[in-house]
C-alpha cells in the first residue's frame, strides 16, 4: 500500500474531502492531540468514509454535521490489529507519517478508492 499523496485522489475526491476536512479540522486536530497526549498512539489516523465502518470510533457523523464523509478516529496500532496494515508495513508507515501537528493522516475509504492521504491542517 502506498502512503504518499496519490494522483488517483483526483478532483472527485479531493473537492469533497477538502471541503469536509476544512469543516472538521479543529475537531480532528484536537482528537489527534488527545490521542498523542494520552499516549494511546503517536500515529493518529482519521478515517473518511461515506458509510459507517468498523474502524476506530465515530468522531463526526456526516448526517448530523451536513457533510458527505463520516470521520472516525483511529490509530496505527488499531490498523495493525485489524490487519489493514501488515506487520511488515509498520516501519514504512512510520517512516512516511508526517508531523501530526501540521498534517492529518486520513484513510479515505470509498468503493473506488482506498488509501492514506496526508492533508495539511489549515493555517489559523
């Protein structure tokens, strides 16, 4: 699995993800900070999915927030436990992971596209 920003993440996804991310970035940033402060994980991952998925805990319900994407809070160790990232992929993931104070690690889960994307938090 490739952890870089994928060219497949074309306008179809980027537009709606960027719009929804902008709307919930403060909530995500706070959750990321809490996950790291509480020593749950150094690698928070936020799942963007159009339907409910059994990965992590629901952070933002799209229907309640008027968004297209639900947001679930998760982290590397849970992804390994659930077999999404294999044991052999942990080091590569950690190496690719960007500064969590500046970037959000999104796992976009859709019928046609499933991948990790690092999105910069908006400047204040």
